[in-house]
C-alpha cells in the first residue's frame, strides 16, 4: 500500500516535469535517474579493476598481471573495454563508443540487465508474449518475476496493456522488434507510448534489424536515458559462432554493464576478428539483400502449397508459417533431414513453424519436401 502510494506520487512528479519540459523544448525527452533503479549491492559495488589500463601509453614494461612474458600473440590479457573494436562499431552505428557494451552474444547483456536492475523475489519484468525465450529463462535463473503480456491477435503491440502490467516493482520491460518468432515489427507509436509512459529500463532487442525496412531505435538513446538497444553479430553478419553481441545505452547504463560483466568477457581473438569483419560491411549488405530476395521467393512458393495455411509478414530472415498439424509436419521434415523450428507450443503460435531463410538450394529442398507431405 505504502509502496504504491509512493509510486503514484513519483509518477505524478515525473509527468509534471515532463509536461513542463515538453512545453519549453517541444521535445519529449525522458531522463530518468538510473541509479535509483539499480540494485543496492550493484550501486555500491567496487568493481574489479585492471590497473594496467590506467597506465596505457605511459608504461612499456608490464609486470602487473602474472602473464607469461614470452612474446606470443595472445600472452596478454585483452582490453576489458574493447576500445579499438568499439571505436569501429561506433562509427558504423553512429553512436559514441561509451554508449556501447559488448557481450558474449546479446544473451550476456540480457542476463546482466536483469542482474543489475532486478532484486530477486522482489522486482519484476514485463515483456511482450510471444517473444525470444531468453528473457524468461534469465528471469527464472535470477528468481525474478516475469510478466507476459500477450500481443494482439495480429501480433501487434498493445502499449496500453503492457503499461497496465507495470507496477512499482517493475524495473525492466523487454520488447523485441522485429520480433522472434512472429517476424513482425512493433509499431513505432506503440513503442513510443511505452518509452514515454514507463520510468524504468526499456530493452529493445533488434537482433533482426539488418533485415528490417524500418530504422533502428538507436537514434532515441539520447532522448530516453532508460532505453537499451540490443543488436548482435549472430544473424546478418554471419558470426553466430563467434559469440559477440552489442548493448547500446546511456553512459550511465553501460557503466553498470561494464562493472558487472566479467572483466575479460570478450577475448582478444574475438576482438580482432570482429574488428576485421567490420571492414566487410558491404558483404553483409549483399547477404542481407540476397536473403531478402530469397525470403520473398520462398514465401511465394510456400503460398502455393496447400499444406501451408498462412505465412505471416516478415521483417526478418525467417518466416513464421501456419500448418494444420505443426508437430506432424516438423517430424516429417526431420525424417527428411530438414530441421525447422517447431513453435507449436509457444503462446499464440499453435500450428506454427519458424523457417529460417536459407540458400536458394536449401529453400528449394524444403519446398520440394513440403509439397510431397
Ligand atoms: C538470435 C537472437 C538473439 C541473438 O543472440 P546472440 O546471443 O547475440 O547470438 C537475440 N535476440 C533475439 C530476439 C534473437 O532472435
């Protein structure tokens, strides 16, 4: 009772200031106090410090880290803040290097965000449903309540219902656009309502943004201090086995992410390799173009197969399709050595299979097998 009264008062104060701000600047900036949202132990954390980086460029003899001094390529600990790699990413993404945190896939920042902001058995997370399952798994691992809010029947986002699920203990909202497994984009106005209506952390997972016709939410970082945008090298960049993901956020948030992550989470092989790969942005774009063409060709061919009841619109490198019996089709495809993703048991996805767009040959193989079922 006391909590919720306090929450309502603070919400009123926030709206009041936002109103004044919008009058004076005509800009709907949402600047929230991040430290207030952070768990107390994390706020007070004295992070592990790698002393070497305070003396970068000053010292030339490094006897501080008990490394093997032999001059082989990987005898030194890697840069814990990956400065060279971030400088390159910052240019491509048009953000400040300090707004980037790099993780072992985007799965690492997903887990870190929950650990930084959500007190186990006390705070909660609100997320759209269906969506990427890792948010739920990480919440469960961390003993944090995970509140699912169903999408509309057409898989669109209902900001009002998301905000209704929020209470004084909600620290994080997870959104995903284009969404996995529904393949669609979340409407900009609905997302804006959530950005403007929630004084906490809003995660926008953009794993499939390279395939989308809409721009990234990265542009909004400076206007919404609680926004975290996740992107990854695992999909369009073709580097899933490298395990490198990006979290973009205000310096306040990246500071906490960097303090809580393992100091040397991104090894030097990965830092160098991803840095090299960034020079081939043109190749990535060529792949994206090819996959988008293939997606349309595949959708066209699937549409002609009577077994396929529905193909959902896609802004990603996969198609969600509906069949009469997803388990049956899935198993029959397996027996023909084709693996797709069975989403039959996911909410709102009864009868659905998620099909990654492959090469022209692979897609053709799939289509031929489906025709014979
Ligand atoms: C594939 C995917 C990711 C990528 O995770 P990584 O750990 O970076 O490989 C993140 N979010 C969504 C929604 C995905 O589908």
